[in-house]
């Protein structure tokens, strides 16, 4: 007996990663401080940059879906 729910869940989780990290980057940039570390150097540094990069790295499922 195969479980088809697991691949479906994995597919949806893969699609959820990029927008989640993009939202966290936006929130971190607009908040004017680093919500996780508490270290503010610039609005585009630290956690904002990390969340932006993580969002870019997780775009592959969206690009496959759009292709």
C-alpha cells in the first residue's frame, strides 16, 4: 500500500519555502532591526540578506511549476 499524501505534502512544502523566506526578508527590512539577532547594521544587511538569498535558492519549485 502506497501513501500518496507524503509526496503531495512535500510538493506543497517546497512551494511554501520561497514566499515564506521572501516575507521574512521584507519584514526584516521594513522593521528596521534584526528580529532574530537584535543586531541592526543596515536595512539590507544581516538577516534581511540571508532571508533574501534563502528565498532565491528555494525558487526552483516555482520555476518548474511556471515552465
